[in-house]
C-alpha cells in the first residue's frame, strides 16, 4: 500500500526559538525570540496514521522578532547584529539547514510521541518530540515545545564582555502547525 504524503511549510505554521541570558551582566542582555521564516516538513500517512516525519529549517532565513529585557528596548540595529551573531554561531554558510527525521511515531493520549534524529552543524543526536494535536473547525493544530542544548550540537553559545553576558546553553523551540482536513 502506498503512503499518503502531506507537505507543509512556513505558510502552515511557525517555528520559534527563545533564548535566555546568564552571567553577572545578564540584566543588560535581551532574551531573544527568533522566527525561522523558511521551513518545510513532509509527513507520510498510512491507514490514517502518521508513520514518518521529516523537516528542514533554512538557517539563513532566521529573523530576530523581539528582544525582551535589557536596560533599553532592543533597536532594529541590535536585531540585525543579533541575527548576524546567530548566523555565525550556526555556521550558516557551511551548514545551511537544520534537519529532523523520525524513526518512530506512536499515538499517545493527546497526540503523538515522535522519536527521531536532529541534525545541527553536522552533529546528529536522538531527540524525541511530544506532538499535541487539537481538532479545529478546519483541521488540526499540531504543537510541540522542546529544549535543545546548543553545545550538544557543537554550537558555542554567544557571549560578550569576557563571559559576563552570555546566551544560556539551552534554547526552547516552539512549533505550531495547522493541518487542513
């Protein structure tokens, strides 16, 4: 039997990364909200059940949406600088994408448990996801929130002022997707 293939992309939802700051000068830094503006996902379905999930994010398409905290509100120029620093940390020229590939999908009470492999900067690590599925009038909303430790993938968290202000190693990734009926 052939699988049904569902293709999703940035028009179908959002991928957001939230950072935090630490160090003696943490109150001077901004906690960033970064939007991944270009992404795609493919879901294979068999017998009305998802059986495979693959997703990619284009690193060069990241945008700094907001910066909370700090001594002053984050300016447009500071957002550009933060974006430049994020692209350097992600080595976007050498590694233009982040990938996720499932190994298993299992139904759970409120959605699916996905076991899979996350690849960032060429480093592959097992990374589970818990997908919450909510029925809506025109389909389903699928959401997950997961924490990723940057150093597990060879990313050196950004820091300033000899480490007195630094991005916390763990970042939170929130994904929300609308799936039509």
